[in-house]
């Protein structure tokens, strides 16, 4: 296994001195260490999405001559392909970047359905992008990485070529930190409160990560079935657009989008499009813990911006903010009866149950039952 402190020292010795990206649970130890050492600063920026991170690393190289490192889950390669091919590529600006990529869905390892395809094509995609890579496993050693930089990666970076570390599960030694905020209401309790205030005619599109898992488990607890809910297990940041299209095509139904702050920030233009299309049956609920909680708890910048005023300026009719179960109960019916699009910001704590399960239905089963519900 690789010690993250020693790994960062090796990177620094090879002129890597800026870190950016979107956190991944597979990279938790590395991301936690970088955040613990550099915080959110000019040396470390948690990007809105992976394409942004590639651009930030490019700007760092242009202004310093040194190298930026971009960390991401392999699903984020999709967001990064455009700047990799049209900005950093040797045929364009020849800007070297170091990538650290969590290998979810790695062949031979059990993983969730949304990771299987990306896992199978990760190394093929890097080869297609002409990015040389090294796979880190539990058996990898620092001596091997030092030799790799001395004999290969360092020379390639100096020539403008990007390189990558593809990180298998358990390749990094653990690095412990504590992530928390001052909010008392848990996301799971907030979801339960909202579900208790929904009718069985109301439709929910829930975002990637633990919010969908918590929604699924509460439906199980209430024996309500799952046909009212579309669980967006992958494609982070796109649940609001799925919900928008459904709202535009099913005007007789109220559509509730359960969203997260990291997801909203990833594709923030979606807020503008929702406001522009202005569907009266669109109800946007933002569970805001100012963290990428599902993948380890690193902070987002949601605490630095006024998302409520942004939504209003984009065309939302009304914004509500709550921070407790009583406030949520008191506000929700007013929110639900308001003409959309409207936004409800629910300030929640970081963390979830250690025994939180995963959906027992397949994505295709979810899709089919959901489509049948929409036909009613």
C-alpha cells in the first residue's frame, strides 16, 4: 500500500505543487490528506467538475511552469475528455497534467451497476487519450513509484505529456480526519419528513449517492414500493435535468427533485435552464451539507455563494430555507402548493448510518416501474 504522506512528498519532488479535482471514495485517504495539509487555498481547489479541474491545472502550469494534479473518480473522465483532447493534448497546447483516478468498477471487483461500464473501459480510454498510466494496488510500493518517476513519468511531464495513476481499492493507506458541520438535521430525517408529506401521486427524481439510498430504504420501511421514484444512481449533477424533462412532459404531476449541493455545483447551468423553462410543477429540494459527503466529506463552496438568490435571478418563483425538522414540517406544505419552479434549501448535517443499504432493485427494474407509474 501507498502512504499518502510519502506519495505527496514524491509528487512535490517532481514539481507537482497544485491539487484540484472532485473527490472519490476510492481516493479518500489521498484527498483527505491534501485537504488536511493545504485546506481550500491557492494550492488546493475542489473543482465544480472534472473538466474545470483540468482547466485549473492547465492555468497553473501556464502561470508557473510546474505541474497540477487532478484527482477524480473514473466516472469523471467523461467530464474531462473535452479539455483533455482540445486543451492539454500535445497536438493542441501540450500541457502536462498528473491524474490520480479512482478505479470504480474495476474488472474482477464487485461494484455498483453504474460503475461497471466505466470500470471496464477506464484503461482503454486513457490509452485512447494517449495518457500513460500506472495502476496502483495493495501491493504497490513507494520504491516502485520513485523508480517510475525517475525513469519515465518525470521525463514525459517535461515533454508536455500527461500521466495518470489508476488507483485500485485499498491501494492507499488510510488517513483519518473528522468531517462535520453545525447542522443538526440529518439528510435521512429530512427525506423521511418530506416523504411523509408527499402523496402517492407525487413523483421524485433523486440525485446520485446516499440520498437515493436513504429514499429507497424509507420507501421499504413504509411498504410504499418504488415506482414513484427515479433513483439517479450515476451521472452526478444531472438529476435536475431528468426531473425538468419529466416535468415538461407530465404537466399533470408534481415533480420533486432531491438534489445535493455538490451535484448542483457540478452543472450549475441547470439552474438557469430550469428558471428559463419555468415549469409550474417543478419542485427543487436541495439537501445542503456543504460537502461531498457520499465520497468522503470534502467541502463544497456552497457556503460561499447565495444559491437562493442565484435561483431567483434565474427565474425560480420562490426560495425557502429550513434547518430543522419543525421548520421543514411547517414550510413544506406552503412550498408544495406554490407555483413552480421553486427551491427548498434544507441545511443538513454531514454523515449517514453505517448500516445504510443499497437499492435491492436493479436500475432497469426501477426504470420500468417508474415509467409505468408515469403512464397513470
